[in-house]
C-alpha cells in the first residue's frame, strides 16, 4: 500500500476538476498580464515621442509573451531586442538619455521586468497543469484497461 501523502499543501487544488478550474484562472490571469503589457508599451510610446532611442514592444515567442526593449535603428540591420540594464547595447541607450529622462526609463524597466516574471510564472504553471491533465486522462484510460 502506498502511504505517501500527495494531498494538502502540495497542490493549490484538489483533483482533475480543481486543476481545470486553476487552468481557467491562469488563462484569465495571463490575458490580464498581456493587456497590462500592451498598456505599458502604449504608455511608453505616449510618454516618449519619436524619435526614440528605444521602445517597448510585446513579443510572442515560443508560446510566451514578453515585453521587450527594441532599438530604433536606421542601418537596415533590422530592429534588435536587448536588455536595458544588463547588456552593452542597453547601457549605451541609457548613456544617451538626458539625466532627467533616465529615471523614467528605469521605472518602465522595473514594470517590464515584473510583468515578464508574472507572465513567465503563469505560462509555466499553465503548461504544467495542461500536461498533468493529459497524463491524468492517460492514467484513467490505463486503469480502465484501455490503451492511451
């Protein structure tokens, strides 16, 4: 007999129904995070008129939404993404800013980091829960004598 306790504080839900409810909650949360990302990008564009040295864009890649910095360039190399505080390109952007503007850029960066973390955590939990539900269904099929 298995005596390991997997209920209680280990999971924030109980059973398949609870997992489905949690998936719906996370989907709503992710939609709210994406909306906030778009709003922050619009707010940045409204705050800093063209020509800007960089701007914020919502980028979808690999199933994840991220708010990223994009350099404004005219050199036909295309637009590149960069990290504002941890890359040479980001440091050059910050150095080009007037001293009164730099703190505002850094406030946008703080909000960007928080939204990206929230999105990443939410998407990770969603993927794990969806995988869990698929595996529960396969387990149920095996228990009923059917092949998955």
